[in-house]
C-alpha cells in the first residue's frame, strides 16, 4: 500500500529522506553466492553523486554505502541485504525559508495534501536524493545480470531540445553528459551553460539499452516487461514519459513499416524495442525516459504559501541545472531491477 517497495521476487524497499540521518534500501530475494562488496555498490553511487559533474548541485554528499546484512565473506547469503547511506552534507538552513511555501514543479503541495505533514528540507522523501538508494540496490541487480551476460547501458539522446544525430556506444564514456554523439554533446553543453547563466534549467531524454536479455522474460498480462519498465522509469521523480522501441513514432508509422520482419536468422528490424506482447524477443531492448527540467531555478516564480497567500520565490539553494547526467545511473538501476526480477520469475517456470 505504501508504495515504497518494488519488484516481485527481487524485491527492493527504499527508505529515507533528503535531510534525515540516512537513507538506504533492503533487498529481499537476491540469490545466494553472488560476489558482492561495498566497492561494487560504491562505484555505481559515484556515478550518481552530485559534484561529479559540472552541471550538478554543489551539495557534497559522501554517498558512502555500508552493507549491514545479507553478505558473508564477500558473497550474498540469500537473506535480506540492508544497505545504509548516511546523509553527511545535509545543510537544511537553505530550506528554512521554504518551510511554508510550495515550490512550483515539486512535490511540496501534493505531499502536504496527502499526509497533512511534510518534511520540507530538500524535498524530503520526494528528493532526487532518494535515488541513491535505488542506484545502490540496482548495482546488486546489475551483478546478477552480468553473471547471465546481460548488460544495461544508458546515455543522453537529447538535452535542451538538441538531439543526437548518431549513436556510437564507444563515445558514451568520452564526455561528461554520457552522450553517444560527441558533436551533439558539445552543443548540449553550450545550451546548458546558457540556461544555467540565465538562472534556468533544462530537460532531456535518457535512452537505456539492454543487451543479452534472453527471449521469454516478461509475464502476461499486467506484468508485461514493457509495462514494468515503464513503471520503473516513471517512478523516478523527473520522468514524464517513457517510450519503448519506436515509441510514440510507432503511432505515425504504417503496419508495413512498424512490424519487424522475421527471417531464418531472426528479426530484421527492431521497432518493437525488444518486446512483443510484453515478453522479451531476445533482441536489444531500447527504452527512453523523458526528463523534465529541474524545478529548482534561480528565476523568480509565482506560488502560494500554505495559507494560500500569493508569494514570489526564487530557489537559490544547491541544485542542478539539468537532471542529466545524474539521472542516467538511476534509469539504469531501475532497468536492472526489472530485468533481474523477471529473470528470477522466469526461472520459476523453466
Ligand atoms: C537524480 C535526481 C536529482 C535531482 N535533483 C534535483 C535538484 O537538485 N533540484 C530539484 O529541484 N529537483 C531535483 N530532482 C527532481 C525532483 O526530485 C522531481 O522533479 C520532483 O520530486 C517532482 O517530481 P516529478 O518531476 O516526478 O513530478 C532530481 C531528480 C533526480 C532523479
């Protein structure tokens, strides 16, 4: 009921708020005998960490993960794995002035409507900081997938309206926006700098590709793999749309263009994005997530306080100019969790 748990067999519960003592995750259902150490999780957390990129918030989170349980002598034991990340740089003073005001584009208004009480510091539970726990949990799912030869790689395919013109996987790691088109990455950086200079923010599109996923993963009918992927990505604060394969473009194609012909060697195209009827085809899975611009901006905006009085606010705290590239490891983590869950579910029937 509470919506803090994700997955059926590879089950993850996250807890914690942006400015509380700590946040973390409990992973139940991870198979035993998987090699796992804090360093494996730490490497993924570093990719999400603020300050690792120039476009990022200046909050200096240490993001040190501790494994509290479920691992013995470097291997998972099959019992619940509890992960803890302390909030070491949670300076709540910037947020005092926002205690009674609703920030546009944030969950302040809706959390108060739902619970009648809210932790206003840094967005509380709705903060992007919660995603550190997802990345930590996702890194364990990723290890499970690696054992099966499944790889999950995310990148930036659009930022501030600038789209990539080519996809070169080897170029992704070569620029800080993790963009597969270095020329487009330069133009994106420039656009980002302009937005930042003007006190504004930008949105973008993340693409995640899954290679090595065996055919057959996915369940009929409500737990189709594409349905679970869409939910996983939409659950990330900032994501406003998800596409699989041709996605919205499929609505503009004819059947003869959209269908993927099948030959003796397999599928000849991949407009389906690696899934048919909610079950993996064994082709590359292609998923895109549209991320809205970061709501915290320096520019003055209209809002109201909790009494309904008009207010003008400008958010001068520590925030990103764009959720990209930090959201990429979060998207990857959510995809890893879905694939790991379906892998375990498939093993129960074959
Ligand atoms: C990794 C990550 C970092 C984020 N950082 C910020 C931030 O610094 N400032 C901000 O206003 N929003 C940030 N957000 C976005 C908000 O958390 C999100 O837009 C807000 O909770 C509203 O949710 P919604 O966009 O799903 O409606 C971040 C999101 C993610 C995933």
